[in-house]
C-alpha cells in the first residue's frame, strides 16, 4: 500500500536536509526524490564540504536514487585497464 502523504510532508523532509546543510555552513538547500510513496533519494548541499561545485542537493539525491535503483554489488571492484 502506498502511504498517502502530501507535498508538505515531502517538503518537510527536504527542509530537514537543508537544515543539515546549514549546520555544515553550506548554503541551506535540500532535495528529496519520492517514488510510489517512498523516499528513494535525498540529499543536502555539500559543495563546501566536498569542494565540488557540482555537489548540489539535487545531484546528491539523484545519486542516492540511482544507488537505490541500481545497487552496486559489494563485490564490484575496479579492474586495472590493460
Ligand atoms: Zn542545484
């Protein structure tokens, strides 16, 4: 059964992510990705922490959602390129 949450519920989750960023002295931005009534990705701005200008909250959330959709096997290892 899909939980019946409204936009305000999901925005509160994104807001809490923004507060996480604020506590880290980042620009306070949060993002959440919801599918079928479940959070599959969320993130907070991490530009300063990672020194990465692409580490926007929505990118972090998309990456998290991608890991949810396509989990990386723990046995996955990079192989040397020959
Ligand atoms: Zn952004």
